[in-house]
């Protein structure tokens, strides 16, 4: 993709800049909300809590910041970063700028798992394990369909993801059709639109293992994604086991995406748009792009969550806001690249 690449001077300071960006957005989110807390008060409260000194705040401020806003911001950063990194990895693997983190049906599968949990157990707490499990099942099904000719070409994997995603979307519609319209149906619809309203430290610890395993794996082999994007023949000539490497990328990206979707619901566009913004800043090298995508994705979702909390009297689901922001930006992207992709 032709785009603006960071200057050499900014590249020197790029690492601390992109590390500080999500941290700054998290601190800002702690001061945003209907209960007024200034940014200096937030910083003082967090410093006192960490160092164990006297807390310069009331119990109400302490509860709002430490028990409500902080876990929400941390979970938002985890989810946004995981979706963005997964999208960047899939775009590099499939050599397709229109690929997102849910291309292999993981989002639809996770959505059906959560819907099934609400329908059968009438409980939000049961959504995470079923969403994670069905998200993984969807990707496994996509891979099996893609290997129908005893191979895994990119187009067959994508087609398998489309088929599996359509089937699970139909199952979600069926579940909504038979759900109780007064209790179960509203819960299903709200979950599918994506939200961090029920964020807590318990959800952070639940989502951390799959997201951490997926992200660490993608960070560790991100240079191999560069080689895979050159084509299978070139990768073989450089000594890369393409089938194994593709399997690792798909598994890690699926773990990260399923873990994120399981705790936040279906949040679109992050895995599609954020990697493109990263490429406009730092280029196509996945060794740099994947860490930058994590920073941008984490910051973006935290800021979008802030908007969702303050724009109206009631909270706006994140899936709505990300679509409203991501759609116009993608139009701009198509205009800038003249439909030429990368």
C-alpha cells in the first residue's frame, strides 16, 4: 500500500511513542464518564494504589476508577489489540487487504456459542466458554473445508470461512427466532452488538490466556509472515515449512480473536481498518506492523468505548460505533489507493 511512512526522526522515538499511546488512552478513559474525576486525580489515585501510600480520593472515586473504569479500559485495550493484530496477520497470510480477523468464521462461531449459552442457560456468565469453543470450532471447520482437495490454498480457506460464517449466522438467526422475546432476545441482540459494559477483573483473567498465547505466537513468528506473503515457492526456497507456519498463524490469530470476541461480543472493522492505518504509518513489514497494530487497536477501542459512554444518555454498543467510524475511513482508503490494495 502506498502511504505515508513515519520519518526517520519519528522512527527513532517510535517504540516509546507506540508504547505510551495505549497507556495514555487508558488514563484518559479513567477520567471520562458521568462521575467527574480529573486526570490529575486519576494519576494520583493510581500512583497511591500502586505504591501503597495514602489514597488522595474518596471511596466513591476509588470504586469508580479502580473497580469500574480500569478493568473496562484494560479489557478494551486487550480486545482491540488482539483483533488488530489478528487482522494484520491474516492480511499478510492471505495477501489480501480485505481480510479481517473474522475471515475464517471465528466471530460468527463465537456469536453462536454466546447465543446458545443465553438460550440454554439464560446466563451471561456461560457465554465465554461456549463462545471460545464455538469460535475455535468454526475455524477448524473452515480449515477442513479448505483442505477438501488435500491442500490449503488461500482461496479455499477464505471460501471455507465464508461458508462456515454463513451457517453460524443462520444458526444465530434461528436462535433469536426461538428465544424468549422479553429476556433472552434482548440479551442476545445486545451481546452481538459488542460491549464492555460487563467488564471486570474476572473477565480479564478469563480472556488473558487465549489472547496472550495468540499474541505471543504472532509476535514471535511475525517475520515469517513477511516470507509467507512472498508466496509458497519463495518461502520453501528460504527453508520455511509453509504448512506448519500457516497453521501456527491461523491457530494463534484464532485464539486471540476468539478470546477477544468471547468477552466483548462481536466488534467489527478493527481487524480490517487498523492494520491499514498501521501500514500508512510504518509500511508493510510485519515485524513492525504487528506491534504497531496492537498499539493502535488497543488505543482505538479504548477511545471508542469512551465515546460510547458519553455521547448519549444510554451506552452505545461498540459494534455500531466501529462500523460508523470504520466504514467512511475505508471509503477514504479505497479512494487513496484507487482500489489497488497494497
